[in-house]
């Protein structure tokens, strides 16, 4: 495993940190390859459990899969194509929605490497180190800050390319929720035993020598059953030339032990005999003769008959007993009854049970005890007020006088209340009478104030709505109203200064003109709406602007004529309803004094509702007049159709 070397006063480079991380990354991957191999895919974790409804929850896990160090550049480090076992992780539980019932789905995991957590990073500013750049070259752009190897869990009817199966979820038709029985490990799922699981497997094996180098014991590598000899045999490389030896003929230990040759059945007395070489060893086990077995059988039959009679007697006796376990539900905390007897001290039946720690003795009542108590309760109850609920009311439980509050305290199922006394009622009545008098006076005051208020709609009829608030804005100096139909809007104040009259009314006509009425003279003044815009270049028109007030349109056109020609024809961008007025200003390109006017032919100006012809002249050298090439402004004004 490589490690970076840095030195005191060395200028730190970004590659130092990136290489340190890549070295650790490579070392971890090669360690994984030593454990699982360079081409093995292995998954750990990813337990799959039922979720809510048709969903499963997959626990965190990790995946080992073969790949390369870095397919793409890692920061400023170039891509590295060396083979490496890579680890992909899923840190948190993932809930997967099962697409539906009546199908089989696969839960799978896909390894993915992504550059994430994009952030605008601070960068060193060489020009002014006290002020950092925001992003590279102060671009303000974000950059990824971590390369993640993520194990992305998914579910589908099939496993996509590049993914590995983990679990199979079989959902019956009509199922509304996933159960544990529907989830099984998928075929080919890359799950392997962990080291603790492998240790359990090793511990369960038969111990054997570690190798064959010892002088006494040799290693057993396999255990078989020999069909020819009908004996179990072991494979021990150092035992024989073939490595096979009968399990019962193996020599054990050093000097003083003999080889076991076989087991035999001794017909004389039915004993099992073990032979060591040619010497008869002691009897390992005895088998009794048939007669002895038959005697035992007879004794057993006699015992069974006696026991049957005893059982019948016991059964008859038990049938007269009270069961101590009948109906006992231990899950609910029930206890078995152990005894029932007449106690001399209390002269009452006593029931005995064990509470799990000690025996408990409980005295039972006689019927006469119950009837006597019932008679006493009946007498007491006859003097009580019924607390039984009727028509769904809560049942009364008790009623007593509370010393603290000085009032009756009534308890019922679900709560309790204090009851009012006669004094409470008379006090409330006096307060109510006083309030009614005060309220009548207040209502009279309200009626007077309301009468002086401005009236408004009582309901919203879709056209007019009530004014819910009328106020005055101190900042703008204007009153405003709030209505549910239009919201908040200002009322324009008319407060003329010296020498001005106030406006008594403001309205609009059908053409959109604003009509203001003078409050002093009753004269009405009409103000047409005004709109403006620009004129695009077209032909000899290089630009301009327009303004429209009512139906009067003014177009200001910038005219450019680079050809020396006395006549300049202009087409109005917007035609007029009648012949407009035209005025022109002209400048000669040669710097001579120049002017332009409407061309006249046969005593009439060449002008119409759609265009005009100008005659541009300049005063040349020597005072001679000549046609002019130049530029100027032409103003056209007239009525247009609405």
C-alpha cells in the first residue's frame, strides 16, 4: 500500500490529498480482493423486510464488485485503469414500493460511482489574498466535493444489466400488504458467510490433526462408508498406501495399544464382542436371551394391567374434583388453582393459588354472606339518587359537597363538574340585568354612530361588494377602501391649492376618454388616452417614434438619402384617415446649408393619407442651389381610424 511523503515548509498541493485518498482506496480494494478474489461479487447486509402496505424496506448494506481504480479523472488526478475490487455502500434503509399484486419481483442492487455534493467553493485570489474567489476563476459555479461509490437498491420484474439480484418478492393476487413469507433470497444472490458464521461451521466439525508431520497422530481429511467391507472408513494420507483405513481398525496412540480388528456377535450369550488382533477383549455390551426378554415383556404386561386399573380408579376420583387449570389463560396472567378447603379461623372456604412468587390464600363468601350484603345494599340504594345513564348520557357516579369550592361536586363517567348554588344563580341574574341595561345604552350609542356612517352594500352581488374598511394613508395623503370584491384601492383626493378648482366628478366615455368636471364652473374637460412606441427601419426610414392621443397620430420619421436626388418619396408606416400635416428638417451630407419641403406638382403638394414626396435642396459653392443627399426628421400628424 502506497503512502504519500510530505516535508516541512513544502507547498501543499491538491494532488497530495487526492493521492493519499486514492492510495487508501486502492489498499482497501486489494484487501477485499485477498478475501473474496479479484472477480467475485459479494453483498453484505441489505436485509429485506415488509414495509407498510405494498412496500418493502431494505436495510443498509455494502457491495464488493470488480472494477478499475478511476474510470474518469479524480480531481486533478488522471483516470487510473488498474483493476481493483471496489466497495459500494447504502448507508440508510430504503423503502421500495412494490408495483402491484399478482406478480413476482426482484429486489436488486446496482453499483454506481457519482460525483456529488456540488458546492460553490472558495478559491485563493492571488491578486488580493484577503478576498477569496467564489468558485474557480471567481465564476460562481459549483463543483462536486465528493466521489461516491453508491449501492443503489431497486425493484422490478427483472434485474437490469449491471445490477445484482438480492431478494425475490412473490405477491399473490389481491394482496394488500407484504408479509415476511413473500420474501425469499434470490437465486444467485451474492451473499457469503461472515467470519463468525464460518467459525460456527468449523467448530461443528470433527477435530483432527493439523497436518501429517507428527510422529503419533495423522490428519483425517475425509470420512466415507465402504460398501464392500460395509464399514465406515476414513481418508488419512499417512495411514496406508491408499490413504484409506477402516474406522474400527485404526491404531490409536503409542506403545501399549493394540489394533481393533472388528466387532462380532457372540452367539453363546448374545453379547457384542470387540476383537483386538487375535486376542479376545472384554465384552463391550450384553444382549439378553429371548427368554429373558419375554419375561420382561410378561412383567411389563402385568404392570400395564395393574396401571390400567389404577388409572381407572384415579379417573373416577378425578372426575369428582374441581379442575385447577380449566380455562386458565397464562398469557393473560391467569394462575393455576392449587387448593380449596374450609378454614377453621374464618369459617369460610379458602381458595389457594400461587402468584408466581408465593402461595396466596383467599377466603370465599357463603351464599348467606351475599344475600345479607344484598339486603343491606338494597336498603342503602333505595335512599340514593339514580345515576344510570339514559339515551346515551354518561352515568352519574357520585355527588358530594366540596369544602374547598363551597359547591356540590358531581362525578360522572368521563369527568366531573361543580354545580351552581342558588346564590350563584341570583348573582348571575343580577349581573345579567346590569349588563342588559348597560348594553341597551351601548346599543343606543351604536345606533346613533351607525346612522352617521357612510352606507354600503350588505352583500356581494357579484358586481358590487360591501366596503369593509375605510381609512387614510398618512404616507400618500390619500384615503383608501377595502372590499372583498376588489381588495384594497385608493380614492383620489381633490384638494386644489390657491387659484385651482376641485374636481367634482371623473368618468370615461365609450372611446376611453377621461372626462373631468370642474366643481366651480360645471365645465367638463375631456382627456384622450395617449400611447407611444418606436418605428422600425424600413427603406429610406432609418427609425423614429410615434405618439397617439385619442385618434390623433404623430409620427416622427428619421429619413436617410445617400443618393443626390431632389425628390425623396416617403411611405408612412401607419396610414391616416385624412391628409396629415407634414414638416421637415434636413441636413446635407457635404455640410452645405440645406432644407426640405413638400414637393409641389402642378400647383398641388404631393401628399396623401399614405405618403409624401419631399424636395431636398442645398446651397452649394458660389451660392448655387442643387439637389441634396443627406438626412433629416419628418414630422407627420393627423387623424387615424379608431
